[in-house]
């Protein structure tokens, strides 16, 4: 028996996660952290003599616990880690912005999944597209800002996904009802469950053929790649 493809109807706005939805983030962060460590080793060697990479991760965990009210602002947290380790070995923390810039250059050197740009170019002719991210990617630096009508970050919203606050900001910017807004993302809790609780329709991008965790609201549609989205939208 032929199964009819389920269509998502009455959508005016698409909100789209970035990290691990349109590019893989973990290799990018690893490269960025390695590049920063090499830079610190060259210009601020007392830090790398005192701290291995794993030690810096431990400091980051401590900072995240101490500054839990800032968990939505990963830029602040990374700079705070750098400041703390610098001061601990006797450096003035006046190089922190430059150090973060070194990290950020590599963090924005991402490999966009095949077909994503072409898909967004097509969808952008019919729908508003708004990036909704807990991360700090710079779409202009990456060169894809033209594909988006707006960007909502956790820093702007003052809250990270799965908080309804970040989705509500995206709904306001999109100018459509929550029920006319479709959120697309890879994370069952942060993207799908969070968006569902905010009243949005949802699509789960399941690249790894993972099993859905039953403690979260199920997505309206499951796809393996953002480029599949075209097949489900009227």
C-alpha cells in the first residue's frame, strides 16, 4: 500500500535551528578550541603551562555552575573562563576580546550540509525564515545572512531553548501566529519539545536515525535532512 506523504499546511514562517541542523558543530568547536589553545601557547604561555585543554574544560564547568543565570550567554561564559585562567597565572585579562576573536573566527568556519543553501533559497521565496539558536554563530561572517529574515539568539532573548521565551521572540518577529510558525531543528528537547510547548508546529531533523525519546512531545514530521523539508510544505 502506498503511503501518502503528510503535508504541513498553513505555515507562514519557518524558524530554523543552526548547530547540528544545517552544519555539524562539534568538529567546529574542537577546531576553534585547538586554535585558541595554540594562540595562547604562543602569546600567553604561562596559561598553557598551567592548564591543559581538559583543565580549561573543568574551569568552564565551574564557571557555568557559578554563573548559572548566564547559561544562555555562551560568549560571556567563554570570556569569563579566559579571564579566570589568565588572572590565575598572573596575566591582566585585557587580551580576552582578542582571544575570543581567535576562537570565533574558526567557530564561524562551518561546513554547511549539502543542499541546505539551495533549499533555503527556494523556501525563502514563500516563507519568512528566522534562525533560532542557542549558539553564537555569525551568519554574516559565514556568508548566509541573506537566507534569513531575522535571527533570534539566546543572548537576544535572554533565555535559551527550550524556554518558550526564545520562541515567542521569533513568533513576534515573524509576524504570524504560533500555529502558523514551523520550527525545524535536531534536538528533541531544545527544538521539538520547546517549540511544541510554545505552540509552534515542529519538524525533527534526525540525521543519525536516532530513536525518539518518549518523554518529549513528538514532532509533527521527522526528516533526515533540511533539504527534505520542501517535500512536506504546501
